[in-house]
C-alpha cells in the first residue's frame, strides 16, 4: 500500500497538510480505489477541501461503519488517478504529466469539480491538438463543458477537414455519434457563411472608401485646381505630372472634361455623364456648406431637395450614410498615416 502523503511531499505549511498535534499529519482515513485495483490512502479533510464532490461523498452516511472509507475512481488509468490525487494535495502538475494524462485529468477535474486543474488541462490540450486527436478531444470538451477547448477543436477541424476526414477518430464518430458530426458540419457551414459575409463587407467598405476619396478629390479639383481642370477663376496647374494627392484625380479630371463637353447627357444617354451626375449629387448630400462650396451644382441639388419637400429614397440615404462613415474612418486613421510618413521622411517634420 502506497502512502500518498509521502509520495506527494506535502509541505507542512500547505493548506491541505492538516497538521494535528505536534505538527504531524492526521490519520489516513480514506482509500481511493482505482480500476487496476490500486489502493491510494488519503486524508478525508484534504479531499473534502479540494473537491466539493469528494467532500459530499465522504460526508455521506455509511451503512456499515468501517475504519477507512473507500472511494472508487474508476474508468481512467491508475497512474492518472495518482496524478489527480497529487494535484489535490499540492496544486502542482508537471507538463509531462499533463501531456500524458491530460484527457483523463480533464474528465476527473470536471466530474469532481476541480476548476484549477480543469483550466490547466484545457490549456495543455489546446496546445497539443493535432489532426489525429482533434475528434477525440472535441468529444471530450463537449462532454466536460470546456467551451474554449471545444471552439479550438472546431476551428482546427474546420480548417483541416479533408485531413481529419481520413482519421480513425472521424470514421468512428460517423458510425457512433452522428449528432456530433452534424454539429461539426453545421459549424463549418456557418464559418464559411461568416467568411463570405466578411469578404462582402470588406468589398463594400472598399467601394464606400473609394467614393469617399472621390468626394475629397472632387473638392480638391473644384477648389484648388489640378493639372488640367480647375475653378473658372484659376488657371490649371502648369505641372503636367500626375496628381500626388489622389490616385483617382486624373481619371476624375477626364470625367469632368467629358461631362462639360458631352452632348448626349442632355437626353440622359451617356453612362459616363450619369456617373458624374451621381458623384455631384452624392457630394451635395454630404456637403455641410453648400453656400460656400465651389463644387458645381452643390447648392442646386440642396435646393431641389428642399423644394420637393421629400427626402431621398432609402437606398440613396443608406449610400450617403455609408460613405460618410467610410470618410470618418478614413479621417481617424489619417494621423497614423501621417506619423508613418514623418518617420519615413524625417525632413518633412
């Protein structure tokens, strides 16, 4: 018979040492029975303090009073039970022990309500996930109410499904637990839908950001002038190099020149002119100073909306809101860009 207190080297000042008179441990009054028939003597006071489940089992009235109460811990290797008992005494567990008995210790920590050990097992199993063991760990995490570990398993399985599909664990799962298989497939479907939504959102944000930049570029051309287009009271710049402020400046100048000279736009037959018309309308919807604005038709669009006595349609209002939001986000990130430019060009600062 092995003395668990001696094996675990419990310190005298440990909260589980329970010293009696003379500073010695009290009597070993409990025996833990393992699947292999191993009997591990222990102290009821230590077990009750470390695990409320074991505490309730110890306090349960006995039909036949015996000197040492027996508590069976079955279904796991005897060595895993020994490591579990070691943790109850010392709150210590080596990485090697977690690597070897992590699955068994997670089950024991869940059944006997030892949260600190459960947390360490969850972390160790998360770090040791592989294609081969992910299905087994997933099922255990589901049974032991370990959501973080369960999510890690789901993500690994979803990202490597073709490889996991070839493992014995997956084949066993298909034959014996189709409900879990269905949960996994649903998770993968939701993950793919979520990725599509994120991609679509990023594409939309990119479009709104381009429109926001086009609004800034339009103000730049109509207020400051650029290489070939500018306000009526200002000569265009003689510098024929591409505009350094906006990547879309050259294309927008060509669109403005086309809009000014096109004959089809009167009848609404030119797609390029329609695009320019929409840009002017969008600018007017965003502009807060129409009386001072130098962008063509800005004030006229504002007056037309007021005269009609009705707001824009819902889709146009949503577009304006999205472009304003993109412009706000762009302005918030601008200081970071300026700091980056100053770091790259020290002379500018």
